[in-house]
C-alpha cells in the first residue's frame, strides 16, 4: 500500500505547505539564535581557560621545579584542557596569532604573564583555533609548561532548551495554522456539500451569501444556478401536467364514443388502446414530476423497508415469490416513499419476468449500502443493459405491453436512486438470469 504524503484536500495541502514553511522559518530563526549563543559560550570558555592557565603558570613558577609536572597534571583545569611540564615545548610556532582566524583563546594564552618577573621567557602557540590549541610557556630554568586545549564543541541543536523551544513554537504554529486553514476552506466544503444536496433535492436549502467577497460571489452564483434548476423542474412538471390533462379530455371522449361501437372485437381493441394511452400518460407524468423531490430526507431502516416490499409482493402473488437475505437493521438517510417506489419497481420487474427473485442487502462497505435483486429469468443482453434505463425503451418479445410494462420502471428507479446519491446497475447471473444492484450512501 503506497503511503500518501501529499493530501488530496485543499485544506490538507494548504496546512502542510504553511506548516512546512513556518517550521523551516522557526528552525532558521532558532539556529541563528543558537549560533549567537555559541559565540557567547566560546568567549566564556576562552576566558575561563585563560584565567585557569594564568593561575597554573603563577603556581608553577613559585613551586619547586621537581614538583611542577605533578602539580600541572593534577591542577583543576576546565574541561578539555591538560597540562604538563616537559623539557621541550610541544607547540610549534605556526604563525596562527597573526592570522585573521586567531581566536580569543589563542590570543589570550599568548598574553599570559603580568609583571616582568612573572612573564614566561618565551610563548609558543600552535594548533588549529576552535579545535585544538597547544601553548608552551618557558620557565626561567629552561623547562616548558605545555597546555593543550580542546574546547568542547557547543551543540545548541541537541540542547533541551533548543528542542523544547522548537517543539512549543511548532505546536503553537501548527494549531494556529490548522484553525486558520479550516476557517478559510470551510466555504469550499460548504459549497461541495450544497452541490451534493442539490443533486439529491432541487429544493435543498441555499448557501448563505456571507464571508469574503470571492466566497459570497461563488455562493450567489451557486444559489442562482440552483434557483434556475428548480424553476426548470417546476416548469417541466407544470407543462407535462397540463399536457396530460389536455390529453385525458379527448381520451375520455374517445372512451365514451367507443362504447357505441357495435362490433365487440373492435370496441375491445379501441378500449385496450385507450387504457394503454392512459397508463403511458400516467407513467410519463410520474416520471417527469418526480414526486420524491418534495419529500424530506429522514433516517429509516432499509432492512425493514426491503422486507415490507417483499411481503407486499408475496401477498399479491399469493405465495412466496420474493425471499430476503438481510441483517436485522440497516439505517440509511433517504426519502421513504420514493425509495420504496424504486426498490418495488426492481422487485416487481424480477417477479414479472422471472416468476420469483432473491433480494440481498449488504453493507455498509466503503460508505455504500447495496440492495441486490437476483432472478433466474431470461435476463437482458449486454448491449441492452444501458438502453433499458431510457424512458419507454422495452425489450421484445419477452417484455411487452401485455405484461403491463411501458418502459418506465427502470428509468424511474435509477432517477430516484441517483437522486439519493446512488445508482442502479445490471449484470448477468450465472447460469441464467439477471442481477440488479442498487446502491445508496450509508
């Protein structure tokens, strides 16, 4: 599994970039401060080393020459310094005192002395300033005091104070950045949620047109779009309702006139055609009106709803034609009447063309609940599985008007389920039959 280091959300990316930049800035600022502290520490170490070396020189100058080496080796010197008395100097004059890089310690050791009778006959300083220095001081008897200084390297980055300051400042910056990013990107999340709600319900609440100018402008544009969609749906419904009403009037007149047709066979055919026209008009109005759009969303038990649909189908058939495999309870957010209508269409199709079916309810898995209707009927050819979702598309000869279908069951079911944020798909069942899968957000 690949580790995703770059967040997908705008909030996550903004937070990561902001936090990284501020963290680097904090590290640089604290490092500069720490380097200043290093210089202070080095100056303090140099003063202490020079002072202790001067004290050692004066002590040895007045001590018995035979005991000087023992005193030098046991003398209390700062960390990293050692001293000994030898016949020859350990330092070699490398001219470092005249170099620009000569540090305080080298210059201070070269100037140790005092009154003329306390000054060394000769002083040699060699080594590498800042790393290791060797100073040799000649006694009047010709012996040498050799002092080696290895100043401990200050490590401000590993000091508890540096790490604590970095942790506290990083935590404070992270908290402030997280709050600022969440507040800044909240309108984008609200816009995404509003778009999702609009996809399920054209009458969903509109966005508040508040906040920064760009956010308010985007909210206003979204609300305008939502109002246009709502008006379009309302106008379409009103127009189709008017057409349906206008068509029913001549159909009623034709039905009355058909009663006066003397030929019984002809009269029956005319009345059958009129009945079919009535069903088509009613189905068209139901499909276009989408009554579910005005129904509020609420929490419901999908398992109980599926069992109710199965019981009603079994009651109509007078036998058990629908079996259910589902958990005891499964809650989803939906419009009850619309969802029942969609699932009943799927179950009704399976019973009509296969005689019986199995309904399975599963999930939630990855935020999705699935309702699967399996039958052992004639199935649907693969080339027709998307076409059957087009209004009035019927398969012949297995699916005809004589069975009561006008080609709106599956389109209505898909329209309702997509309005809930789900969908309907068809697949072949082995060895024969059809598998209809309806999905819903958990």
